[in-house]
C-alpha cells in the first residue's frame, strides 16, 4: 500500500505536481478510515490476531474501509480502484471463515494445516483461491492478492492525481 502511495507521489512530483497539493483532499469522517485501518493493522501484526473471533473484527474493519471508499467516489478521483480491491479482499476473506488464503508455496511461517491469525493455507477446501494471496512481486519476499494489487494501484492513482492536479479535488468540494 505504501509503495502505491510512494509511486503516486514520485510520478506526481516528477510531472510537475506538488506534495502540498495533498492538503486539498477533503475527506468525510477521516477518523472512521483511520480507525478501520488501525484495527486492521493491529489484527495483522499483534498477538490479537490469535484471539478467537478476531477474524470477524478484521472483516468488519475491512467492510468499513470498503464502505468509506465507496462513500468518497464523488470526492476522490480514482478511489474506486481501492474500493474494488478492498471488496475483493473482503469477499475472499468472508468466504473463507474470516481468513485470507495464502498459497502454500509462499506461506513461509504458515506452513502446515490450519490458520495463523488472519491467514490460512490454500487447499482443496479453499473458496475463491484466485482472490487469495498468491502474487509475488519481485524483489519483495511477500505475496499479495489481486485485491492488494488493485488497492496499491488505486492509491498510486489517487495520490498522483492529488499531487499533479489539485483542482481535481478542490472543484468537488464547496468552499
């Protein structure tokens, strides 16, 4: 996700934009998206992910991200890509009991049956495997889902447009 934002910033500045133009973005209820992202990240990187039922809190946070991005279609150009990517992740996680399926050959510490935190190894019983984590983006040593890739592209587009063309957003919001 940060890579997408960084690419959008770099290309926006290189093509004549200014980072200060990001201040023109006007969000509705920005705290809502911040809380949803913090919950999602906390459940990914802390031992909280091992608590029974935490996967459903993760699912609700992801649904909140999808709803918030859809709510901003009219304010933030390109956010629809983020919405589609997050919705694909929400779909695959919901159809797999609150866990994101990961390709066995890329699972690393997850090797073995069962789940670890919000992840589970892909197998014959996995639903919507194509939407799980299986895409390797070299030189990175991680795998991503098609939804993750769309989210990163969407964040790059949103950031690029905001940096390059500040009027794209200032015209959308009343003074």
